[in-house]
C-alpha cells in the first residue's frame, strides 16, 4: 500500500515512486482497439482508432471512459 502519512521532512525514494506507479497501473485499464472492451470496469479507458475517415476530415480517435448510473451495468461513454 502506498504511504499516505507524508510529512515535510520525508524524502521521496525511488521505491516510493515505484509503489505509487504500481498502484496506479493496478487500478487503471487502458484499451486501444476498434471494438469496445468486453468486460470494462469503472477504471477502464478505451481509445478507439477510427483510422482514415473522410467524414471526420481525416483520421480520428475516440476516447471513452467507463460509466454507470448507479446500477450494475457499466458502459463506455465518449469524453
């Protein structure tokens, strides 16, 4: 678990930063694909590469994050 009781006298060490990075990586899922992820969690971010699309004036990228309205169903909402 990441240290949460830092004081002004504490020195940040490489192992502290590594632990913070590991916890962030464990909680976030980033997906780059042409189709939505099959089992998103509320920590899922989806990047959809639209490729070359004349309707968009060239290439495009859709960014979506997982959302819920308080029930069990999770969907990806464009941001």
